[in-house]
C-alpha cells in the first residue's frame, strides 16, 4: 500500500487506497474527524495495522470480521470463516457482531454456519438464518435446528392403550428432566403410586431408600433405560417391538419413529421459495405446527441439519421444506399449544449419524463423484469440491 489520499467535506470523507475510492458518510463531525486523522496517520505510516483500521472504519463487515477473528476480502467486502471461501450472509454477520460485543458463546452460531455452508443452494445459505431468527426456532450447540412436526400415531389402535400412554409419559418425563432440571434421565426412576394408580418419577437414590409395601408404590424401572427400551430399538416390518410409530398427516403413508432420520431424495424436493406447498418434507416453528395440527395429532420434536434445508418459502415464514429431519421426542401438546423445547438433548445420537454421512461424502469427493443431490429449481452452486471437502473435514474434527 503506497498511495493513500483523502479529503473531508463536512461529515463526508473520501478515501483513496491505491487508486480505489471509498466514500464514508459519517454520522457526526467527530466521527468524520476521527476517520480523517486515521487516514493522515496511515499516510505517514502505511503499516498493515493502520490500513486495517481504515478498512474497518470504512466497512462494517470488515469491522465485524476483525472483531470476531473472521477473514475479510478488502476488495469485495465479503466476510468468511477463517480458512474458507463461502461468504457469510449479512444477517449472520450482524448476529456474530452482537454475540461478540456481548461476550456470548459463538459455538452454536459457528457450527450452524459450518453446516449451512454444506447446503448446495445459495438462496438457502442467504435466507435461512434470517428465517429462523424471525420465529421460535432454536439451535443446539452442535448447530442443529430444533423444529416441530405434526403427525398421526400410525399404530395407535394396534397398541395397548395403557402401553401407548406409558410410552408418551416416559418420553415427556425425559424431556422434562432434561429441560427443566438439566439432569440425566438415568438418575431417575419411574414408579406407580398404588393409591392413585398414576405414574410418577423420583430420584434413583431416593427410591433406593423406600419400602415399597409401606409406601404403597411399585418401582417400575430406570427412566433413561425405559426410554431406550421403548424408543431406541430397531423397528421390524411388522413393528412387533411395539415401538410407537407415526405417519404424516397429509399422505398417511410415511413411517416415522423416534431416533431414526426421515429422508426424501433431494432431487425429488422443490427448492423454489415462491411455492409454499410443494415436494419435500415439511417441518416448522410452533406457529405453523399449531395451525396445522388437530386434536388427534401428536407433535414430534425434531433436529434439522441446515445442510438439509431445501426451501424457505417466501410467504409462509413459519415452515420450511427439508430433505431430512431427525425426530427425537414427543412434545407436550395441550389446548392447542406446544411446550417449546429450547435446549439440546439427544444431539449426540444425531452427531453419530452425521459422522457416518460426512465420511461417506469425503470418500465420494476423493473418488471424484458428486456427493450431493440438487433439488428441483435449485439455484446452482459454483463452489469447487475442494471447498466442500474442507468444510466437511472441519466439521468432522469438531464433532468427533
């Protein structure tokens, strides 16, 4: 950097850096004076530090990048996660700025962006964070979105009514223990109060001191182990295990069980954001699900990997189309309202699944195969496969 020129006229400062003109409309005379003095200092001492200070003053994106340890292209003004070439959308840059200035942890935001960088649709990468910040979506530390899905219970009539109710009770108590008490469900047991004929939970250490006969209770099993035995089992074709099985409310043909990803080929999904209802798996915020559900619906709490979002509809901003979601629990749904789940509970299970999928993608890239399907009406992605491989490998390092 050899040629630095500037002129200040009122609150406007025009700065020329090696022949490229930058115009800054400053908010106050003091701000204009500060920038002009900064330029004069750089003319006398054109060090890299002084030039960076000018660029940060001229460009908000550059300032945020410097604050948060990101990278910035001085020519285009684009901001990148260090080591990558996919530019961050402005909405996300503003959030990073806010988090950094307030000392908030950035893990969830950065992991979300690493996953979103894997999304092959430019429009989704630009719009998704703005979309979720408008509604009651939340992010786990691993970067997954927590969403909701209204379904019907497919095998409800075949299952014993008490067994079905017990399965729902166990699922909700696991969520309650993790969400409200921030405890492990394995530290609790389920027991039956013989006087009221109701199920209750208590701490395992407390139950170990009880005389069941004297207390008129029957200790059934460990809460965490019960959840595993009901929901974390393989489902046979005839569902002989009795594991609760659900189906979609539209076609009623899908098989949905907790702990198993629900998928649709991305090439069969519609990426056109102008179409509210089209091909793809529909999930949403509570506003969408509460509007779509009815008195016979069950509400599933699901994770969505941002890489698997296909379309963010322009008009119905409470739902989106995805190619995959991971249902992990039943939400409490009473009087038409959902008990919102705000924290990460079972993301380690989904992380294990994600590791296998990412490893498969790396192998596909190394074999010079295209590892991603393109949805119908998708906006073409021009990034090289080397960038994609770098993102995948970074994600693998983060979660392994």
